[in-house]
C-alpha cells in the first residue's frame, strides 16, 4: 500500500493489521513505499487518531455525564494534540539520525512516527470504559517496540547504535509531548469556558485554535540551541533512597546532534509492592517550547471517579500531577528552567511520596546547574 493520497478502506485495514501483527516484515514493505508527509497524516494518522476521540466522547456520555459541548471541545483538542505529538516525534527522529550514523530523511522519520502510533490509536477505543485505560498504556508500549524494529530499517542506522538511537528519541519525544500537552491543556481550558458561554460556536474555535498550534509549534524559534547538562551531573542529583526505599537501578544517557542536545538520568526505588521511577531529563534545544508553555500560563484540571489530572503553574514552574485511584499509580513532574523535567512515576505509593521524590532531586539545585 502506498500512502501518498487517501488509501482505500481495504488498504488502510491491511496496513493496520500488518503493522500490529507482523511489524518486522511490514517495515520492509514500508521502507520502499512512495509517500508524502501530508499523505501520511491525511490518509492514515487523521483517520486512526479519530478512534480515541470517539471513545472519549462515548466515555463521557456513558460515565462522566459532562455538558455535551465542553466534552466535544476536549475531544477535538485531544485529537489535534495526538497528531501534533506524532509530527513532533517524527521531527525528533529525523534530527537525531546523524548522531547515530543514520541518514536524515523527514518522510521516512514521519513514517516511523505515524505507524508506531497505530497501536495506541487503535487501542484508544478501550477508553470508552475508564478501567481499561491500563490496556491503552500497554498498547503504547507495544508501539515503542514497533518503533524500535523500524528505526534501523528506515533511518539506516547501524544495528549496534539502534538501542541508543531509540532511547534518546523516546526521551526527546516524551519531553516534547509533555510541553505540547501542557500548551494544549491551556487552550482546552480557555475553549471549554468559551463553550459553556457560547455554545456550539466554540467548536469552530476549538478546531481553529488547535490547528494553529499544530501548524506553528514544531521549530520556528529564534533561540540558539542549548547544550544539555552532562548526564553525570544529572545522575548525581538522584538520591540514594526515596521514602525509605533503596535505589535498585540507575542509568544515564545523552546525545548531541548538530541541532538538538539531550541528556537523561533515572533511577528506580523499590521495596515490597512499592516502586518509584525518578527521572531528570534535559532537552536544551527544545527550550523554546518550554518558554511557550510558560508564556501561556497553562492551567488544566480534570477529575473523575477514577482519579484526577492537574496541569498548572506552581511557584513559577510548569507542573503536572496525575493520579489513578484504581491502580494506585501516579505521576508528578516539574519543568525547571523551561527545559529540564523532573518526574516521578509511582506504584503503590502516595502522591505525597512522588512530590517528596521530586523535592529530593531539588528543582532549585537543577536551576542553579543550568545557570552555572
């Protein structure tokens, strides 16, 4: 199947089945297909990304019972955020290629991003039932495996460097998508308020506003690239214990392509059924996106019977807080100096434990390192 223009229904279904069930051989086919970036998005991504959108609307109608207009506004904005996230991931994969002896090719990179999102988009139908959300997360992890298989084939990187290329690409994509999500959350809040006042006319504003962000966010900054902090310095910030749990694993990595610099350090703390993953990620060259989020003073507050999610400005820093009651899992993250994310992900612990873990790293200390 060639994704240059809108594919046939049969061709689309075949591609979805093949990339999910036999990704290795399917990447061999995709590698030599003629494609355009607009064709990839219009003929594939825009169609599949609508699955979580529809599921989200149905979930709210069946379980949460919000007002109809704000519900649809949120779904539409989430739809555009998903597409923008796929584009940003492809952009990162292409930018990092030379650092791992790969060949830059934006169209091939976009193939990787778009098709790797397939699992998450298709599994998005499970969002109709809130308790099945964990399966969507697992599908996203499978999407990373699909990306790993295709990376050396489409970007021509040596097999020996695939792991490093994959890890740094994922780290960069995560922080970029976090910033995108924060910006989108701010827009969502404003548009939801408008929808409550203006009714159906807000739907048009939602689509226009989100599309404008999608068109302008990747790149476009005049800021000079910033060299990321040495990963050894980031690793030194990670404490030996968190909440009485010892450090059981730790790692660090970095990459410095011509136009993008990234570094990361992370550690795992566990004891019994409790676990916290603590990460410090610096993506210096993407500081402009952090600045955009800060300028927009992003604010978002979502609550349901299954948990909550808050995004906002705390002590001058962009902060995200998410909790799932059923699984007793959560995430707490703080963006420092508009470019370094300190994030704690936990299972079997409390939100206070996650906040404490981030505090042990020390946002103020991280800021001092950036300034030094």
